[in-house]
């Protein structure tokens, strides 16, 4: 057997063919009409296995069985047709597997939703480790519980946009209060009306003006502040690092204790009084 044939047999094995089936298919690939004995001799396999292999190939539609007055003979069908059959079978198996996975996780999510709802009544402290998207999802989940007030301290980094997010708009519209302190060192970029430019006091003031226009109360500072959000003076989310740079060593802390939240509100008020109004910052 030449190296090219050996390579093709190995490729067939990689996609699910047994070694004997790969050898038989390769022999049939010559396109000749052959008897079982001829295929055995050319493929160099055990005679007892050839009939089961040919029977399965006929059933799968890989080859035609030709009945003569003396013996049965076999001929491969167009390889493009075989390829189409294999692709359809793989697609069917893949879709069946996906359906099973989705069904299984639908049940898992249902169980999680029921039990986590009960558990959340008892869980006062959560330490969240993991990648960026999971930690952000937990933060958004906590934000959605807000009913009256959100007090936050944040650091401007990366790209800051003048577009208010949908959650803030709806929250303020239904009577909620958002108070924010933003820490800036001007080491970021600003997007105003779709135009991106280096941050300066003037364009930063314009961004903050947009936030204020929807009802957000805010102040700006140039000193270090913790990255923290206080929900309804009951829960506190503390981010230990920048959410824009995911790292397994980072962690966030959620405290659902009103007494701790009160201390953090006092800290927020301390920084609030030290921070500047937007119009003062612009000047």
C-alpha cells in the first residue's frame, strides 16, 4: 500500500470509519465493479468481515449491490453523493446532541431559578470570582433589583460615551434616584454624538451634562475612590478591579446587609461632599 493510500485510510479513520471499512471504501473508490473476494484480496482484510461491511455500505447508500447469475458484485456510487449523505448524518447527530444539551440545561436553569430564589433569601455575602462577562452579569442582576435609589462611585476609563443606558432612563422615569461620583484623571477617550476624541475638561463636562439631562445626580473628583454601587441602602456591590480587564484573580463582593450598606452610604456622602459639581469642574 502506497503512502497516499495510507494517508487516506488514516483520514477516514479520523472521521469515524473502522480500519477495515476504510480499506474497503478505498478499494471501491477505484470505481470498478468487484466481487467480495476481489475486494478482500485487494484490501487485504479478513474474509469473514467483508460481507457485514458490504451489507452496511449498501444500506448506507455508499455502494450498489449488483446481482449476477453467479455472484454478487459491488460498485461505489458517486463520492459526492456519499459525502452529502455523511454530512447530513453528521448534521443530524449534531443537531440531536444540541437539542439534548439545550433540553438538559433548560431543566438545570429551571432548578437553579427555583433554588437560587430560595437561597438568595439566606445568602447575605457573595464573593464572585471569574471572567469579566460572568461578573458583569452578576452586577447587572443586582442592579435590576433596585427600586428607589442607586448610589455609585466609578472611575472613568477606556471609552466614555454620552449615551445614557436604557436601564438608567427607565429607572429614573419611574421615580428612581441615581447619584454618581465619577473619578477622572483624563486618561480616557470621550464619545460625543458618535465622535471619539481625547478627554478634556470641556468634553467631559458635556458628557456629564447629558447624564444630568435624564435626571442623574452626579459629581466629579480627581482623587481615588472605591469602585462601589449601593442599592436601596440595602445591598453593596464592590468591584475589586476594572471590569474591562478580565482576570481570574479578580473578585467582586456583594453584601446584602443593611447595616453595612449604611456605613457605605456614609462613605459615599463623605466623598460626595468632597467632589465637585459638573459646572465647577468645567470651569
